[in-house]
C-alpha cells in the first residue's frame, strides 16, 4: 500500500494522515527520553535547590548527589587582641579567596608569647557577635559553626609555613594551589602550623577594614566599656564645674585617651626594633609622651586624660605625675573602674580599653603599636563614614596623633590611616609614615 496516499487516522482524538501521526509520535518519544535520561547522561546539567543543598544533575555526579558548602578551618589564633583581629581578618580573606566559609575560630583569652600550650582558648562568639558579623559582612565573607558541616571527616590538612623562611611569595603560591584539585573537592581544608595567619598579607587595607567593620563586641564587653566612658565623662564634668566652666547637657564632656606604651615588655621590644630598623622614632619615654600631649594645638583644658596602660606589666607608678596644668590624668585604679577590669581575662580587658580609646574625642598612641594602629584605622573609617572630607588637622572630628613622631612645636604628629594602601603592613608592623 502507498502510505503517502493513505486515509487520515485518529491520533489522540485528532484526525491526522499517517505521516503526520508518525512524526508526532517521534516528537513525543524524544521529549520523554530527554526528560528522563538527559539529566543523567547529558553534559548540560540542571541545578535543583533543596533543604539548603545544591543538587547538580550531570555526568560528573550521580543523580541527586549534593554539592556541599565548603569550609576553611584554622588553628587557634594567638597573641594580643589586635594581632588576633588581624589574624582573624586574614583567615576570613583567605577563605574568601578560596570561595569557602570560615569555620568560627578559637581566640586566646590569655597572653603568652612563647608558652603557646598555656594559651587559654575562647570562642570567637564570646568576644564578638556572630550573627551580626554575618549580617554586616554578608556577600563579602562569612562564618559558620561546626554544626553546619555535614561531613566533618571530609577533611584535607594543609601545612602552612611560618617564620622568616616562609615568604610572602611562597604563601601566595600555596593559596593558589589549594584553590585547585584535589583540595577544592574536600568539604574542609584544615590549615595547620604555628600561628599561620599572623604574618603574611595579600590584601589591601580596605578589605581588612571591611572585615573589621563587621566586628561588634558582645553586649557584656560593650556595657563594661559604657561604664568606663561614663565614669570618665562624669569626672570631666566635675573638673569643668570646679573651674567654673559651663557644660552643655546635650553634649558629652570631651576626653583624651592616651595609649601609653611604657611597659617593660614594650620598652624591650621597641629598643630592639629601633636598632633593627635604624629608626629613632619608636620608643617614647613617659616624659616625652606627657610633653607632646600637652602641646596638642587647640586642646581645650581642663580635660580628663585617660591612660590606657597594661597595669600588670607597668613598673613605673608615677605615670600620673608631671602632666601639664589643665590635663587631669586617670588610669583604671584612680578612675575607680579597676574592679571592672580585674574580674575579666586579658582579652576582655584589652577589648574594653580599645573601645574606650575608640570613643575618645582625641586619641594619642604609638604608630608602631598594633593596638594604636587599629584604633586609628577605625577612627579614620568613622570620619569617612560621617562624610568628613578633611581628615588631617587639629580641627577635624575625632583627631588622632602619634606621640612617638614629633609634630609641629613638639606636639605629637597628626595621624590617619592610608585607606589606599595595598597591604596592611604599615599597621601590622608599624610605620613612621602616617599620612598626615
């Protein structure tokens, strides 16, 4: 029979000739095979999101195998509070470079430079707010808890070098390697080594500043800092009233904070640093600090000067003597807040002092101190966010100074952070190039 001349046939209730019906049947079969078989055998995959997992259908993965979130795990972070903040930021930026989430690290509540085994670990969320960090830093870097890991045995360990032989170039080369096969397939990359995130730096200052912006102290520490600042301003009010100076109830009484680095450990460190770098502008005596603070241009007196100093390492008990008339120095004991500090660990104490210095109307520190450098970075960011176009000058809001560098008329040198720096080296190691 000549099929081309055949009569119309019924197909799904529609009258079709034989050839049209045959073509339609082939199309239906092709669509069926494409729907059922192609997700498994085709190189063109489709993605389904379900229960916080991503399922990829292609020939590289069995049907419905989850592609899990990937993480970076780092060792306990050590040393001083601000070295720990820098190390934490480097761990975050490393995770970002590897397209991974940083597992919430352990910080160190105590301070031992050599006896690392004596360091008391403390969870990150005991110092900083976990949820707020992720909220502010969303889309940039993220933290996860270990409970978020689906398979904690899917780990590959990586020894990260340290010390003088481990160069910046070697570190960057290793980071590039671990972003590729076979490391990239594992759920967790666990970095091991001695303080591996303390030294090497591959990111611009603005990236670090973004991480630091996301760090908010837990309420317990913030409230203790509130008490200290309130006490300083309260005494400032008393000082002004004794000198018959009017005070505005709507404006808090201003105060100066001085990060006074004259403790025995610092003096040993800074003298060695001066010899190694052949720089004479690192160490400052008590007398030099007092003289330069007293020479700040436009400083309105009387004013309270809060001395942020590590009492346990201080051998000089005369830090309150010899200040210029109109400057009223106080430290923790004379301020009446020592009880707030003594019940806390080293890390808590340092965090409270940092917050007090950050909130001061004028800050004076040492440009080779990590503590001082990060305070100035935060204050610089604060001015930029407030829309300040002028950052250098005694008449700016929240001015900062470096007492170890001589300014005009034997005053401390004005200081802001250069936010265009290509690395954090000037802050991590200190510098006598301080922008203003």
